[in-house]
């Protein structure tokens, strides 16, 4: 079994960064709420802070549920553990994976890759900030069923073609420099 983990810094950011950020934004939320009684336009900062707090904590609560901080994998199965809720452990047979999407496979390398299994309807996220992320994705792709691999490959080819078209279109619009 090969083990993949996040660095300590990434683990701290992904687990606990929302706590001080939420406390800081709550101070602004309370102050903007109190100022709304003096001037009506302080409603806008109040609403903005409220929306930021809700969106940020929604992202973190979803990541607590989907992202394991430790993944052990071999050619047959993947064991996901060390979630935010420590007792949760998922064992996934690589042959049960029916969908791999997102991240670099969908043309957005900064976003996570999501793996879905058909047997127990489980969704697992793999962030690109994990150490040796590409090696983990390679192991997963080399051991999934052929139709899942072909779907990922077709999507990657489609994205590659659209990127080439955009690049050539952008290149045609540029003027060539004149050497004197």
C-alpha cells in the first residue's frame, strides 16, 4: 500500500482556517449591523459579510465530509481515512469507481478531483494540494474499469482540442513585432 497525505500546513489550512476567518468576519458583521441603525447604507457591508461567512463555511463543511487527509492505495483498493470526523473510514474497490471528474481532468487544475463509486454511492474528493497528487490520480486511472478510463480520456481530448482552438485563435489576433 502506498500512502498519500497532505502536508501539515495544508492540513491546518483545510481544517481550521475558517475558524479565525469567521470570527474576524463576525466582528465586522456585528459592527455593520449596529451601524445600520445610524445609516441605511451599512446594510450592504452587513449583507456582504453574511454572504461571505455562509459561503466560506459551506465550503468547509462540504470539504469536511468529502476530503480524506490520508489515502492508502494499491492496485485493487483505496482506503480513505483521517477525515475531519476521525472515526470515518471508507474502503473503495477501484473496480467500483464509476465516475471521475473535475480538477485537471476537466481543465481546471486548481479544483479537486471527485471520485464516485456505484456500489455504496460514495463521493470522495482529492485536492491538488495533496503530496504526489498526480501519482495518486495515475494509480487510480490505471486500475479503474476500461469504460471509466475511456470516458476520462475522451473528456481530456475534448478539452485539449478546445484549448488548442482557443490558443490558435488568440495567436492569430496578435501582431508580430517589427525588427528594426
